[in-house]
């Protein structure tokens, strides 16, 4: 493209279009598939080393990863803890049996 002086320099005319922060929500099926894939990946790391760190940049991603921890618990049959490691990642660890207390509402526990 040529400018008005036929020099071929059009840098002055080019502007970046502003990008709006838009999120495209996942469908229910996409959400289930992504959680399953994340659970497989994170679960494999947990099985190898007992902990895993996974990126989570948005509140939605953190919520998703809390749900992934529950999926991994069901697969492993052991308690899995998911906590924010820093502003952009979650840390998953397998909770050892002596660290787990009784579940809320378990027999023998006082109810208010």
C-alpha cells in the first residue's frame, strides 16, 4: 500500500484496534471434557511426585481447578488439596491420612 507521497511507508496510517477483554464461556460438554483432561494431567503428576502446580489466571479457572481436585480424589480414593500457590497458579497435593480430620457432620462430631 502506498501513502500519499508514493513512498510505500504507511506506518503512520496503521493503528491497532482496541481489544476488549471478552470471555467465551465453555459449553457444559466442553467444561466436562476440559476438567477430565486437567484431572488426567494433574493426577499423573500427583501420582509421580505427590504434588503438582497448574496455571490458573482467572477466578473461573480457579473454580474449575477446585472441581478438578474433587475428580482426582474420586479417581485416587485419597484426599487432594488445591490451594492458590501464587497469583497465577494452583498447587495440588495429596493429603496424607494423618492430616485428614473427620468430615463435617461425621458421627461423633458435635452439631451446633
